[in-house]
C-alpha cells in the first residue's frame, strides 16, 4: 500500500464539521483506502486495505 498520495482524489467525510474542524478525508485507490486529517496535513495519511475499510464502515454504520 505504498505510493504517492498527492494524485489521489480526497473526499471529506459527511460527518466532518462545516466550520473546517474535525475534517477526516478519504481517498479510494485500487488497493487501499487512504485516510487523513485535513486540518493537520503535517501528519502523514495512512492506508487500510479495502476489506478492512469495508468492515470498519459496517461496524460504524451499526452504531
């Protein structure tokens, strides 16, 4: 799950605040889903496999 994240199309979470706070963004690539905190771009994004992301979304939507 390596490679540059600069070419990815990032999408802001619909649950992120509208005032620019609590901004989580994801970018979906062929092999992984990349996640970053858009209010702190000094932190590197991290990636999870698509299957792991799917399990997380199912878990979170069940809450």
